[in-house]
C-alpha cells in the first residue's frame, strides 16, 4: 500500500487536495463570463489567465466539468485538413497539444500513433493526394501511401475489406495522436482554477441580458439559476446548446444539431497501433492504452437534441468493423453513447465576434472539436481579451454566411466526405 | 423512435425514411435582398422543440411532413404536404 494512502487512512487529517475549488456563491459581477466548462471553455479560461492576466472570470457549467462532448469524443488529434485555413489552424493545435502535459503537470497520455485515412477508390485516392499536397505546402507531415504500406502498419487488417471495398491506398499523417479527453478538461480547469478563475458547476444560464450601447446591442449580464451576474463579455462554448444560447440574444445561425455516436469494445491485447479511418466504410477506430477499441461512425441521420443511443448504429458500425477486421467477431461491445454535434453547412466552425458587442462564439465544432481544444482556447482568449478576432480564426466568422463566403472544409469530419 | 408512419404506406421502420430538413417558406427570390436570401438559405431554427420537417419514404418515394419533438425523439404526427396546412 502506498505510504500516502496509509497515512491518509490512519490520520484523517490530510484530506486529498481537490482538483478544483468549490465556490459557494457567485459574485455579482465578472470581467468575463464563459458559458460551458468543457475543454474549449476551460482552455479559453486558462489562456485568459495565463496569457492575458484576466482572472476575474466565471466559467458556468449546467452539468459537470467535461461532461459534454469533451468526454464523448473518440480522442483523435490530427491536422491533415483540406483548406489552408483548416490546415494552419489545426497544425497550431497539434503543436500546442504536444507539450500540454508539461504545461499542466498532468499526464494526458498523449500518444502519437500515426493516422491512416483509407481510400477504397481512385477518386478517394485523388482527394488524398490533394490533401497531402495542401498539408505539405503548410509544413504538415502528410503523404499519400499505397495499400502495402497500410498492410505493413496494420498486419491484422483484411486489406480487401471482405472483397467489398479493397483498400487502394491511404493518406498517412504521422503526427496523428490520441489523448485522454477528461484529463484535458481537468488540466485546463485546474490551471485556470489555480490562477484565480472561478468554475461553477451545476449553474445553468437562464437568460443573457443585452442593452443598447448606441452602436447596437451589447452584453450587460447573465441570469443563472443561482442569481444574476453583471458582465460586459460572454464567451459561449456550449456545442449542442449553442442554438438555444443564440436565441437568448436574438441571433440566428446555420447551426443544426445531430447526435454523433461512438462505442468501445472490451479490452484486448495491443494489436492496433495507428488510428484507422475509412470514409467509405464509415468507421474510425483506435486502440486505447487499456486495450479497448474506440470506434465511431458518421452522424445520426436526423436532427435531435438528445444523447440517446441506437442499436442501428452498433449494428452497422460492427458490420463495417468486421469487414476490415474479421478476427474481432467474438469481441464484445461494452459501452456506447452519443454527443450532440453542432454542425455547420460548410463543415468549418463558427468562431469569434458577433453582431452583439461583447458576445463571443466558439461553436460549430460538430464532430471535430476535441482536437482543436488548445488552439480554440488560445484564439478565443485573445479575441475576448482584445475584442479583435485572432488572425487564425478570421475565416470562421458568423458573418461569412451573410456574405456567401463559406470556408468549405471537407476534411473536417474524417468520415464525412 | 424506431417506427415512423408514412401517410400512404402506414407504419414502417425508420431506416426506410430519409430526413430532408425543416419546412421553410421560400421568399420570392426576385423581391428579397441578398441578406434575406442568405437568411433563408443558411439559417435554421436551431433550438430544441417540436419541429415540422420534410421526410421521404424512400422505398415508395412519398414525400410528407412530420411533426417531431427533437428533445424526446418522438414523432407527433405525419401528413401529406398541403400549402394551407404548411402556412398555419
């Protein structure tokens, strides 16, 4: 038994330090209110305190820390996108990821695995070459590889996929990685907490108040189930609840909510090192350090504001998994779940300033938000602190739809094109 | 939500149906500004609630309207599209 545990058990005078400070009351005003204590909201809080010295901040969370899409994704991190905006943005994110564990003094189990996006047709292979060239142009390690390279990296895979959709090649992205998602929220949360930022869980935003500032509406406060707060700046980072928040301030957006489901198998011996994605078979899969296979597919086919699971999903995903990995026939699925993905028509996020002064959005992260957590925190904290959009997010504004200037990030959802 | 009722073919498995988005009234493209047109094309009624949507029974090609509660994943009713119904 570890000595520390023994001491704790015997003396009862050394309670374990909690990860976060529990605040009994909300203050009557804050410089910044962040709605949503998921990875994105807490990362913004952390960088506001660390890089901008703004610590009079409250992070409000209706549920618990990291209980939304931060804890529901399949933890894949990559930057092999298609548009220049996308590639540069996610590449910055991957760089931030790589030394986050040191930054936090908390092990995120960041594990660089390599990432194969399989191509089953010549047309798909053409897209892979295109993505590889865009990536290389911006200094991101990506290359188009042949089927043999895939087979060498994953000897257990049936490269013919049961004969239905033989693999002809892949886009290989060496920096592709996985990390422990809860720890990301906790690390950012603890870092923000230690710098004086208040995290309030079980605190629901009921309404957002605006006043006329002379040059259009401006944020003046937030009403919660634990009382009213005055503030001039609100950052909204609530994924699937974004449309409801927008309706509180009278904004409309193209966001629509579809559930994204995922599932996990029982632990098996390590056999799958890289992350495998197949757009044609609607599968992405990686193996965790514990040996579980984490699997996801594409979005549910209709709008829904709930996190229910369906048997259809498990059946179709398992079927496609078996096409690639027939030997998994006896392996059991032990958990499945869903998150509410906030989708946009062009598969790029909606970030930055809005027509309401002091109201900042970090949304539209659909099925690709986890990997962007650090860079969203960085860019949104800059945007909130200076009231100017960070240069990396200028292509992602809400006003792009009004101007018909869509970003068109088809590499956004790895199985969505 | 496993079973949906097609107004023509009766109750069927949900896998036979395709969702085609919320029912929207198209403004007259010759009359509206670019901004109003963008609002029609892109913006959606995003928050949860009971919504009126286009669905298609793909096996028979029947297009119809479904009223659905997006919070509880429950279909309230389905019926064939009629302009006067849609406008209410």
